[in-house]
C-alpha cells in the first residue's frame, strides 16, 4: 500500500512535469508582443519570461502564463515589436563620449570664413587649455591653412578635427607643439600636407594627426569614467545594449575596468585594441597585458585587435587604397592609388601571429585594394588553420570578384549603412575622382548578402550618429532625408528591414563571437531586449523606421530605459 502510494505520487508528479514543468516563477514576463526572435527555428513569438537575468521561455501568451507568480513583473507590450538588444559592431563609444559637450561645427558644410566665428567662440569659451579642439568639421572639400587658423588664434594650439576621424587642420602653434617642421617625415600611415616650398600647410591626414594628438593634454581618468558613464544611457535610448569598441587604447581599457568594478557597466563590451600592427613580440605583450586587465568579467570580450589597412576615399584626403588610380578633378585617370598602410606580407604575418596568441582581427578597409589585401591575408590565415573571428569594417568599395570571398573565408562585413546616402561625402567629394563605374558600387550591402555574407551593422560613432534606426532606414532607402532632392545612392544595393534587423542583432553577435550569449531571443540567452514604440510589418517604410524609438530597454533582465529628456 505504502509502495503503491509512492508510485502513484511519482506518476502524478511526472504527469505534472510533462504538462506543466515545475519551475520557479519568472522575475519578468513580456506578453502581447510582436517578438522578432532572430531564431531560425522559432522566428516569431508573443511572449518571453526572464529568470535571473536570462531568458527562460520564449513562446506564446498561453505558455508564458505558467511563469507568472506573485513576484513576477508583467509587461504588456501592446502588440509592439520586441527585438533582441541591438549590437553596434563598430563604435568608438569612449572616444565619442569624451567629445560630447565639447566644441563642435556639427558636421555642417562650411568654409573657413563661415566657420571662423564659431571657432573664435570655442577659443573664448576655454581660457585655460593649451590645445583648443574643435570637433565635427565636415572634411569634404574643407580647406584651412595654418595661416588662416593663426588669424583666429595664434597663442594657443588650434586643432580642427574632421568628422571622419582621419583629417585635421592645425595652426602654426600646433605644428610647433607637435614638432612638425619641413624636415619631419610623413608617418608610415599618414601624410603631412606641404606647400610647394616644402612647409607643412597645417592639413594632417591619418597617422599624421597622431603627431598632434599624442602631445595634447590627456583627459583625466575621472573625466573618462564620467564620460563613459554618461554615454551608456544615450546608447540604451536607441536600443544598443552591446557593442564592439573599435580602437581601444590603454586609458580606455582602465576606464571600462573601473566602470565594471563599480557595477555600473550596463552593456556588453567587446574590445578591439588599437594596434600599430607591428609584428613584434613587444606589441603582442602590450596587447596581452591589456587583455588581462579585462579578463574574468563576462561583460567583456577583450580579444580583438583593430588594424587599419587604409584611410578614406574622399577628396582631398584620398588615402583609401584603390585597385585603379584616383582620377584628377576633371575625371581623367591620375597616378595615385591611395595608400596601403601595411605591406601585404606584413599583414599576413600579423594576422597569423594574432591567431597564435588567441586574438581575433577586425580590419578597417575602405578602398577595393585594401579590402583585397585584407581578404588575401585572411585567406592565408584560414589556409594555415586559423579559427579566428575575422571581420572587415566600412567596405565602401569592393571589387565584385571579392564578394564571394566573405562567405567562403568566414569573414564578416561590418557595414556603416548610414553612410550609404547621397551627400557631400558620397557624391560631391568623390564623383570626378573615382568615376561613374566605381560610384555605382559604393557600400554594396545587397551584393554582399546575395553572395552569402553575414552582414553586421555598425555606426562608427562619433564619425556619425549611433542611432541604429537611422542606419537601418538609410540601408532600406539609400536616401538622404536632409537632401531629398538627391536621387538614392546606388538604389540597387538597398536591403530589407528584416535583413537589417538581423544585421544589428544576430549577425553582429556572430561577428563578435557572442552569439551563444546574445543576438536572439532564445531560452538560455541573456535577457537583453527592447520594446519598440510601434509594430513593424511588411509595409513598414524607411521613414517609419527612422523615427522609431524603443520605449523599454532591458539589460540582463533589468530595466535600463533612460528617462526621456
Ligand atoms: Zn572606426
């Protein structure tokens, strides 16, 4: 009798288990949502449950009911779209955070005469700094000589920073402090523009900007920490909960480590370390020491190295490396093909040494020659057995023959598709210089996807806005809302909303090797998700996407929705 009772009880328990699993009640439940899970097996759902920071259930409203207990917070999503927390696969969050609130020309198209008053105001507002930095100078077609800047400020160093992060204009005092004279050689990865007499004009490109940046007063660690702390809610406000910090220096590593130690890092940060890409033991030892500082905290993945393969394509900088020469201003073929910043054999060796030391590689490549060089180096690495995560960012121009190599070599493209709009960068600063055929191949998002590539989304902020919805809208429309009269930029390369939602979630998670943690709404993954202010459907237009805002943002199951301002 006794035995029978136990057996019956066991049967009853087992039955209960199969019907309704015995589990704890959830901390949080979302129901009545339009969940875009990004899961191949279960792409749409209406509800999810969160337990201890992870997703415990994804399914329908009836199924989630069993997860609701007395202590469960229940959110009615009102039928709105719910997405995994967005992932920016290429951003300079720490650097951008430091520039926030600083002096800026707002990327407006200005001549130096038009900008002079604003620059004077910057100088007047800062009575103490040795260096006056003016951010967001629209570089396409901008010209300012050291003498013109001297007329605005002579005593202190003036540094006008191009929005592209590759160009700077400085006054004579800045040239002096940076130690730039007529005998200073161009750095390997940069150019000091000179007049016919050989004197520096004040225009510095790529690595030459570092000659000035390296001697500037550095922000204090307290300032860096404050900046980082203040930028996270701004990222959350547009749905970003994870990102690849695309060129991280040592003070930034320290700031992240401190923010995490204080328990204030509400984001998953993947670190790509800034590197000269010199294949020297000392360089790798430096990188390993940085990596060790962030080891052990699961919010970080600190094992990527960022490498610069070339510069930018726009006139007058033209440091992107092209397979065929730039044209002259009349559209006739010129002599320069731009600049590969690393010799191909050196890049091959560096990538393979990185594999030996368990680093992944993320490369900046804009021109088709730099893209090919990088793919060649990655092909050599794969042939030697590389299991690294390999990715290339920007990819403004890709030779069609190289498109299938991304899928074949498991190389992920990180595209900044907010740039795929017609404006003074993509049209005016390029048209005569790269010619119609290459103009028609800019930012080939659709071609990459058609060739099987796993396209990831990214902003490159503070080069341009980090708002993913603006980039997604531009990728769909290839239009510029500020200049609606311009035709779309290569309309045939437009992609769909679904493709872009994947780009900012699961594809970016794969690129940074965190797709087991994040990137989709699936049981066992981290509870990073956002609820939008609307419901997306097949009719959703780019204009609607552009103005989308998340109304709720959850990180590890915690509500991190910033107070709206
Ligand atoms: Zn970048």
